[in-house]
C-alpha cells in the first residue's frame, strides 16, 4: 500500500481519480468544501405537460422550495430532473409540490443510478477502543448517501456502502480526519448492483417468505426487498460473485411452489404512456371528426342543396329549426366531452396562476359555443328573430387542434428515435458457453441477453451482435462498431481485445468473457447520458420561457381589444354595411375576429423551438460517436472561438514508444531500466507505461516482478520519485531535476535539445542525485491532425496547445500541425488557469483532452471535450464525449452545434414570425381592403400547423452530414494506408 503526499486537487480531478490511487487533500481548502451540504439528484416522471408553458409551471412550482438548486424540465418526454439539498427537502415534498400544481409525478426508475451502490475500504489509524470505532461509524452514517458502514476495530478498517452519485470516498476521508483520525483509502469500486424480478405465483406471505429465505442463501446477495402488490423482488448483489440468472434458477427451483421469475421490464411505463397518449389523441380526433364534419356540412354545404335545405329549415319552436338542433346536439359532446381536456388544462393552469394554450382554446371555443346557444334559445323564444350560430366554429376548432396535437406527438416521437435505436442495439439472446478446467467447451445454451452475468463466456457467431461488453478469450474477427462509436471501418479483434455490446461481428467466431453487463454496459451508459443531455436546458430556451409568461395574457387582451374595436366600429357606423357578410351583424363579425385572434396565436411553437432541435441534434451526435451533454454544451460549442488542445493522446496517438536510451553514468542499461520501471510501474501516465513495456521486452519476461518502490510520489506535470533498493530514483523532466537540486551536465543538455528538436520527449532518470540516463520516447501525431487544425482556422477558430511536456518537444509538435500558440511544462491546474485567461480575454473556450489529467481544464472551459473515450464514457468533467480517438470529431461537434443552433434560430424566426403575421390577419387588418377574413376554425388549423411545422423543421437535422472536408481527409488517409 502506497501513501501519497497531500496536494490540492480539483473536484473534477478527484472524481476521475484512478481506483487504486490514494488522494489525500489539502485540509484547509477541501475540507471546507466537504462540509458543505451534499447535493442529490432525482428524476421524476411528470404526466400532464403539454407544452413549454406547462414545463415553466412545473419549474415554478418547485423553484421556491427551500433546498432546490436546479430543475430541468423535459416536457417532450414527460421528465423532470431536480438537484436539491437533502438536508433541507426530500423527494416526497418535491413530488407533492408538483402534484399541487396540477400534474402527476412519480419517481423514475432511472432516478436511481443502476450502479446503485459502491463500496470502499478505508484504513483508519488511531482507533483504540469501541468508543473510537463508534465515533467513526456515526460520522459516516450521518452523511447523506451512505447506506451502511462496517467498522473493523482490530483491523483498523472501515467498509462504506454508498451511492456514488451523492457522495464519494474523498468526503469520507475528510470527515474521518476532521474527528481526529488518520484515514487512507485502501480500495474503491466494489459495485453493488440492483435488479428487479417479477415473480408469478408469489401471491401470499408464505410464498414471499420462501422466496426471501431461498435468496438469502445465495452468496453475494446484499439485500432483498419484496413488493407483494407488484409481485416484485428487488435484489442488491455483488455482480462479481453472482447475478440474475442464478436468482431465477434459485427461485424456480423452490419445492412445493410453481414460481416463474422474469426480469421486471424497465421503462415500460414511459413507453406505454407514450403509446397510450398517441392512441388517445387519435381516438379523440376520430370521434371529434365524426361529430364535427356533419356540423360543418350542415352549416356550410347542406344549406345550399335544395331538398336538404328545406328539411333543415323546418321550424321546431318559433324560429328554431331542425338545423339548429342537429348542430347543437352534435357540437355539445365535442365541446364538453372530447374537449374536456382543455377545460382541465385551463383549470390547472389558472389554479397555479398562469395561462397556457388550453386557456386560449377554452375561451375561444366557449365564446363560439355559448353565443351559438344564445342564438338558438333566442330563436326558440322569438317568432321573428333570425341570427347566425357558430357551432361549426367551436367543433371544427377543437377537431383541428386535436389533429395538430396528434401530428405533433407523432413528430415529437421521431425526435427521440436515436435513443430508441440505441436501446434496441443489444441482441435479445446470447449463446452461453460452459468450459472445463482446460478452457474446452463442454456445452452451449441460448439464454436471454438480460441474464448474462459477469465473467460468463459468450459465443459470438459471424453476423451476430455482441451480447455484452467483454474481452476476447478465443478467436479472431472484425467487428463493426459504427453503431456505437461512429467508426465506419470494422475493427480487428483478437485474444485480449475489448468488445462493446451491441456491435456487429463480421466474419470470425469469437468467445468473449463478459466484463460489464446490464446497466453497467457501454450501451446503457450512452443511453443514460443521451437521455440526461436532453434534460439539460439551453440558455437560449430562457427566451421562450420569458415570452411564454406574458404571451397568453397579451393574446387575451388583443382578442378582447379586437372584438371591442370591430364592435364599436360597427355600432358607430365607421364602416359601410356592405362590409357585413350575409346573415351576420356587426356583433357577430366582431366576435369572429376576436375568436380568430385568440385561437391563431401559438405559444407552443415557441416552446418547441429549442427542445426539439436539441433532442434531434444530440441524437444525431450520438449516432456519429459524439455524445453532447445537453443544450448548454451545444450552445457554447457553436460559439467556440478558441480550442485548447492537450498534446499526449489528443494531438498525438497517445501510445508512446521508447526509441532510444542514452547512458550518462557508469550504470548498466539493465539496472537503469529496472530502477526506472520499478518507479514508473506505479504511474498511469502513457509515457510511464511505454518505459515499463520497453523494460519488459529487454527482460524477455511476460510479467516480470519489479523491485518494491517505497515512498512513491507522483508530481503532476513533472514526473515521479521513489526509493528503490535503497536508492533515490527521480524520473521526469528538467524542471523536476532542478527542483530536486540535480545538476544537468552539458552533454545531457545537448542530447535533450537534439531529441526535443525532433519532436520527441526526453525523460531524465536520476539515481542518488546524479543523472544516470535519458530515455527518449516518441509519440507520433494522429493522422489528419494537421488538416483538422487547418479546417478549424477556416472556421475562424483559434487553436492553442497546452501540455505538460517540455518546450522543445511542444514547439516541434505545434509547428508540425500548424498551431502558433504553445504553452508547455504546464501542470493540470495551470492548464485550467490558462483556459480562464483566454475567457477573460473574451474567448469562448473549448478544451479537448483525455478526460483524466485534463479534468481541471475541462471543467474550467466553456465546453470540455473528452476525446478517445471509447467504452469508458462515464466522464463527469466533459460536456462533449468523443467516442472515437479521432480529432475529426472535434470538427463534427462544432459543426453539428452550429447547424443545430442555426435550426433553433430558424424555428424562433418561424414561431415569432408566424405570430407577428398571423395575429394581425386574424384581427382583420386585410378585411377593409380585400374583404378577407379568417374564420376561427381555419385560424385553429393554422395554429396547430405552426407547432407541427416547428417539430418538422427540427427533424430536418436528421439529414445532417459532416463537412465534406473531413471526407477528403479520410480519402487522403486511406491513400496513405494503401501506399
């Protein structure tokens, strides 16, 4: 076990800390942060939201609550994500506040991280008695997110089970240190997974007891929770020891019972709600059409057909005729039964002090309907009254709005097709192999892919999908990973290579050992990341939210003023009587204009402008291996004026190789490399790995045992130090040597200059304060790097390279790719400071790095891009995750962001332009000169069409193609490979 010195770490860097590293933190700076209240996050399913105004209402209902930090509402998918302080408010209070606002809310299954528990072990020094261990236990258990704690007094260890989304191991260490004990992280990352099983036949207390007792005998199960109402069992378990296939076998083997166990379906509720909503709107539209079309025909067509007209004109009571009764009877169920959803929506909106589209529709249709009822009743009580009713207006208006809503829901469903496609990439079944002690196949059986457990060996045949993330243990093939990473070229796979679940095996047979299954798989992580990104609201959305607050009240006012203006103009004879349509007086004409204004205005189009484009844009990005974490990342990416590149693994391939070793002392090569490898083996840096690999090759051993390194210290941006065989070994750059007072002779200095001039990295090795050798490492540029920098220049984006490498190597690499501004020998925190300096200078800064050492800079940048993430996509610090190790995706991310925001602007121009143009026309500005007026039912159809058109506009992003210049780079690279 190795203990590092305490040093300052950024929060993002701490989150990315390697599982085996021990990070201790500066007491003064970080302890204060740890004492702050821990925040939590919950995802809710919210039903009843129909437009952006509803989303604003949900947001307003919880924003005023104490402890609420942020709320992101996705009305397109009926979800809300809330960040809150659990010491001030709980999830039930949030749900209750939303329900008080008139919506239904439930806690989503997605809210609980599928990797719902993590376990870490901490060495606690200084515990002398039970009182000490009790003190440590109570401090840890009081922390929000800690599920349980075990303290082993005699071993001096604490085992903590916790939710990694809420709290982390660093906070445990600080909390223990704050009460006077020394704490050291031993291990982290023993995951506790959770699964839900549906058990048919578990219908009483006795059967549930049998199920629980049988499962308790299974090694690796941590917790069992039974819900008799849903016949559901929730099991927490250690996936390295057991899994769902074992649970099902145990349950179904219980004697005297006939249980059938299956995995409880996930996300079925949300999909069912969507399907139900689509069917419901379609059914409402059909019924509304069936009743409204006869009303329309009676009012507009049949009255001009001889014979039918005479029947309709038959008087029933005084001037009330058969036509009146038919229209009244048919339009009433449309208004109050089919249209009841608008009344309910209006009531809920007004109750929470806001107004939405439902309010406009209700006012407009009620005005038309009740005025028509007045006309019919007046006709029934008068022998001479002759008035015109508007029953067709109210019924056809509701019909067209329902049609628009139906089309809108269908279109909105297409915006999330990318997620649906990702979810269906995983195959339904897998071939499970049973091996003997020598690795020979004994048997194979087909199982559901959901039942794959860690360490299972799965057979993948040619043309079949890879069933799980894993390692190839036998066979060779090519695998098409384009559906996950966007990489079009099939990737060669052989023993020891990683494969990703959901990808397609091309030609050979593979046997793979499952490493990440179920919700821990890359595919599941990508789906969660994309779903989460669609909850993140773009700052530009605030414009629509602000407008929506005042839009509906303003429209109601304009509608009332329109009616008053035309009514008074008629009464005061400000226009000739010839302007009045036949069988219509000035009051009715004014009423039609007022209703048209009320129903043609469309706040929904404004509310849909941003979220639909963001949803399609993020989905398109995911299909190309560019995972964009929401609207804010999109907005900053499209504004990026400066990109800061890390060097190693970003501009270069990231797999350095040793190309030369220069001895500077009497030490022999084997001893130099052995001491260096023993020191560097503890480091995760790519250069360290290259040196260790080179030393292995010289030893001609597959897995040599290096001497023990004591007092190991890693100095970010400089190198490492350790005591090996009682010798002080310092490995790193020139700055590290100078800091340790180690002299660099002229010959060594000259060798360094020559190596750095050839764009190579020279690593100095000092043994007992004397430079004993220089190891030269080469990390070639990525193919196409120079062309990518050139394209960025043509896009008016400035490129800067910031690296921890020496100035000579950095300048050589920068010159080769065409970067003019270079900052070398920078520590991780200095990279972040440089990003802040660029922001101060007025730049919108994007940072491109590997997501680990560059975490502080990724967090500091306006938009952080983690490149080459591959299957490890859980990078908290980055705003955009580039799945492939390809610089071209930086261009794709910026270009897609610009296209998406161009579409958002177009949506806003259309939505605002529509309202600015349509409202005056509906108000009758063209009527004096052209006699053109817009009947209310046509105005309603136009309103519905505007929302659908905005969604269809966003869907055009699905045709996105990356810049042609990138295709030209691909052609050039293929030509180089062929040569």
